C-alpha cells in the first residue's frame, strides 16, 4: 500500500513526538564491531577484531555481515521501569 504524502508526514511527526515525549534517553550505548563477508558461526565471530563503531559508519554491502557488541549498564534511575533500546 502506497502512503500519501499527508499520511507519511503525519506518521513522521507522530514518531518524532513519541521519541521526544515518551522515550527518555538514559545513556549512550557504545558499540564495537567488525564487518566480514565470511559467514561465521558465533564461536568464531566473537573472536574477531572488534573496533569502536561510530554513528554514520557505513556497512551493509551485498553479503556483508556486521558483528557488533556492547556492554550496557542500566542506571538506577530506570529501576522498575520498562527499558527499550532505540537503534537508528
């Protein structure tokens, strides 16, 4: 189904409002990772050469895999609350 421009703008606005008014950032998440064209199993992938990933890093060429990891600490301010991760 093709969205008309008016509905697309409404949805985009609603998404901005949701992010601004409902979701509250707790802390940045620092990822590290690497890309490969090899189809790795988990045991082999976790031994790869992980390096810091940054916003805007490009990956995703045809048949390219990204292996990423992060250590996350949930702050006390979020104790007892629902926590979601927003990846964009």
